[in-house]
């Protein structure tokens, strides 16, 4: 099929913007405005344009548009659902680190979404395909995709953070979830713990798979079976960490043989769980040791102070920005890498030798 240019100077094969405008019964300028600045077009008109574009299989050439309007200095960050979804309380710290690094290089950060419903997904894709942004960092989640449009096809450099997507061709920055949890589980075993309760994130979630895998590996290395750990949770997203902790407290109370150590996969889970244990009359760590994951500052002010695996969010944010800017500066796409930045255990008073372990 021959290549044509539409009114934006976009060279492409297939349907043109004019074709979308004709089918939708609107002016070409309205189509252009709807794709580049969706908020400036009323919902009814935008729905007609979306339907026409979908029917024709029209996709704007974001890279060509970027050349026409000038190179944007805006980097879009795509959240997994809310400021706390997917990686608990570390998300605000990640945003601060990324923003600081981008400003130093002359770029501005745009938060593309505070939800991942269909409307939010469309908005993210409109920003990407409309030439508004220069690149994207996606946090702890898969790429948005609606009606055959995917962020992967927007012609933008993209870096994944807190989720390894290097196999899918995206440069990624993660921490050593599995190793960190394996090491702290081994520490608990050395203290004498033999029965564990694991407070889980959603089943199949990257973080939960890695962290639970670390628990099982530590048990196997110590000659213990997976039966030594009881899983609680697995149904709710990390966004609902406090609720997971409360439900896990009920699960703990129902157990005949009580664990002596708890491994929570987010600080929120551990905090609400520990509060419930204390309401039940248990003493931490005399009756039950607790350790969590994230490294939120609030852990230092719990009673007792909570041991937690601290994610290196500032270093991770800097690394994600460095990978993205390198991708922006490359004439050709390079092979995707996964950069692993190690977490560290902050040992506090919530972990101790078990007093009632046989």
C-alpha cells in the first residue's frame, strides 16, 4: 500500500486522519485535537472519533508528530492503580526520586493516571500516541492496552520499574525481592523459628511470586518443608495491605498450631496485623516475631519498631531515569537490560528468639 501524508505531515500507510474525520462527521482539526488533547473535546464527539478510528484501524504516528511539534521534555509515569497500589508506601518515594533526577536533566514529570480503568488506560494511550510525551516509566504493572492500541506500539522509549519486563523488550529496574526475603527467612530460622505465617499479595503478582519463592528456598536450604509456612491473603491487591493484615490476624487466630514468625510482603500488612495481635494480648516479639517488606519510614515509629526490608527507591528511581534518557538518546533500539539494585534489612525490635518453640 502506498504511503500518504495527512494534515499533520505524518507519513503513514493505511487510513488517514481525514478518513477518521469523514467517518465521524467532524472536522479534521477536531480529530487532531481529540488525539492530542482529549480534554478539549466533549465526551460525545470524542466517543465518535474513537469509534471511527477503531473501525478504520487508524493509529497516529506519534514519532512523526513529535518531530512536527518539537521534541517534548515531558516524561510520563504510569502508576499501577493508585499511589499505593502494587508497591505499597514506596510509590511516593519513587515519584520523588524520579522527579528529582528528571529535573536535573531538563525534563518534567507527568503523572499520567491515578487509576487503571478503561478511561484511564485510554488517557495514557492518548498522551503517548498524541506526541505529548517523550518517554514513559511504568511502575509495577503491565503496559496499558485498549482496543488494539498498546503503549508498546506508541514509538516511545519505555522503562519498567519494580517489575522485570526485560523479556518483553523493556529495560527494567528491580530489587532483589527473592534474595532479600530468602535471607531474612534464613535469619529467622537461625533464631530458632520453625513455623511461619506469610502475608501474601495477590496470587501471580510478580512481587508475591518472588518473595514467597524466597521463603520456600530458605526453608529448603534449612531442611524444612513448605508445610512449615502458612499462606494468608492472595486475593487482594497490595493497595489493600491494611485489610490483608486484618484478615491475616483472623487466619492466625484460627490456627491450632500457631506460627512463631510472620513474614509480611508489605509494611501496611505488617502494621495492621501487629496491631491486631496486640489487641489479642500477644506480645511482639516475645510471642511472635514480625518482619515486612518496603522500608517505609513509619516502621521506625511502630511499637515495637518494625523490622523491614528497605527497597532502595532513590537509587532505583535514578537508575530508571538513566536507562530512559539513554534510550531517548539512542538512534537504534538496544537490547533490553534488567538492572537489579539490592534491598537491605533494617533490623529492629520486632524480631527475636522464639520463647515457645518446641
